[in-house]
C-alpha cells in the first residue's frame, strides 16, 4: 500500500497557553528569494482554513507577516471543520476553489487530482529540494498520488491518542488500561461511581470512526483496511471487521460512552470539555486535542491529564505500536487559479508556512509540526512529555493508518460516516453495516 502503510496522515490546529507570545510576532521570513520560491510582487491568492484555536491565530498572524514580504498577498477565510469539508468539495467540483486548498490527502485528494482540479507539484518540489528536505519524510505519502505530488504537508503529525483524567482514576482507585479487557472493566467501575467512562462527540461521526480504525487494526492487522482500500469484494465483511462492529456495540450496550453522546459534536470541543471538567474519565481523540485542552484548561493538562496508546486486544493480529490518524494536513494549489495566484501560493508554501516562529507556535500549542527542526525544540518545551510521546508514537509505528474518511473517496467516505453513526446509535447491526459498506466497493 502506498499512502496507507508505514508512517504516512486529519487534523485540526489546536492552541496552547504559550501560543500568544509566539504567534503575535507573526511568521518571520525565510531567506528564499521571490524568484526562487515562485513569488511575485503582484497577485493575490485565497485560502480557506479551519476555525478554532490555534489555527485562526497562527494562520492569521502568519498570513499577515507573509503579506508584508512583497511576494503577493494571501486572503484567508475560516470555516468549522465539518462545514468546510462539504464546502470545499463543492467548490472544487465547481471549479471555484480557493487558490490554496486545505485537506487531508488520500482519496479525497486523489479525486481532485484525477479531475484535474489541483496542480501537479512534483517538478516544482524537486526544484526546491533544500526546502523539501526540511520536512519529515513520512507525511509526503498521503499527498502523493500515483507517484506525483499534489499536496504539501502542513501543520502537525496527529496520531489518535487515549486521554485520561488522572483525578477520576485516583478517585475510583483504578489504573490506566493496557488491554481491551481493562477497558471493559473500567466501564463497569466508572459507571458504578456515576462517572461516564468515555467522552465521545458522536454527532460529528468521524470521532466514532476512530474507534473502528483502531479495532480493525488491533483485531486483524493493517491488511483488513488495506483490502477495503484496494476494493476487494466483501472486505467490509471480513471476520475481523465484523468482530470490531460487535465490540463497538458491546461497548455502547455497557454504557461505555456518556449519555447523549450522539448529540455531542467535536467542532465546539464539547467532548474535550467533558474530560477536563470531570464528567468523563477517558477519551479517544486526535493528538490535536491536547492543545485544545491546554488552551481551555491549562491546570488540568498540567496536573491531571494522562495519555497513552490504544489498548491491545487478546488474540489480535495487529501490532500494539500501530497507530491511526493523520500523518499531516496538506496544502494543494487549484489548477483553476491564475498563474499569478499560483505563484503567490507557491511563495506562501516556501516562505510563509514553516518559519521558526510558526514552528515555535505549534510546539507551544502542544503539537509536533512535520519539520525536522521541531525535534530539537521539543526538548525545551513545557509539553515535552506529550510531544515526545507523540513524536515517538508516530515515528516508531510499524503502520500509521490514514483516517478512513480521507483515505477513501468522497462518496465512500460519506457512506462510511453515515453508517458509522447508525452503528453507534444501534440503528443497524454489524451485518447490515458490512452489507451497506460492501455496496460502495
């Protein structure tokens, strides 16, 4: 598998208490010349970004600093995550996308590339070898389609992490789980004390997907989803997949998730708030959630937050070091943009995206940006324990599974999220889920 195996991809930008000092300064310029980077003193590019801390602040400051370099200007508009995904696909399909298209790589990007909606950046990237060498190698995979680069990595590496409220664990005298049996025992323990075991923003659908992604891997190994990605007939009905669906519904039946979880959404970070306010003891979420919680409740993160990998499953084939999530996010350039707009966009990628100030801001926010300079900076960070954990989790993983709703095509992803919602709400059972999804292959 090209994009999906090895360390290869969702993510939101999330904030930290130390962000203000770093991001107010803006993005300092690199020494790359306008001619070398494709920049121009004329022209304007547009970009759409995700709202919420810290992406609005980091990106707003960064754009403002770039716009002072004399290489053109960038105008940015922000949207909430779920609304953005629908809006950008519609805009790209209509040939009305912003110059810089923000995404997650994988199947969605492949659809754009196949339709000729995004630029092939392969030769341009080769012409900027020194710049490319500043990145981790691993994230380029999900931005590469059939050997050609259509997406440039940006933001943080974002594996999915288990988060725990240590205060609640101490309150019930429990230890952090390392196995699925531990998880189910904790569900009973916390429910008996009137504490919700897991927070979950089930209304956002993709948050529930993270559970299936890990269960697929831990039970059957990477090949279970690899077969789906390859379009193998009936692969959603693999015995390991059917077991994963049942385990999810067993967890729901046991009261594993907070009451009303299907009406909770992740866009507002309400699911994170349930953890740090002590309403729920555990949460499975992206690496970006650390920064969101740090921004909202720094004392909790400092004193009562624990984290770890997804528990192992007895008899499972998957390596306990495997992770799921997003190797990075990606910027692509619209093929429908004018030459002047494209030139400004390329200048932004080289001179505006990963300056020292930006790297510092990401680290201050609790994220591991996908550039090599981050590694030495992490050691002096106030969040070095978490950042080191994420860095090691991502770089040591035998398999880093790209988030399914980005690895698959847009049509398959929509069907997947709708069926996941019905599975978690128990409107359908394992066999029906498999049947519905097999019909999309």
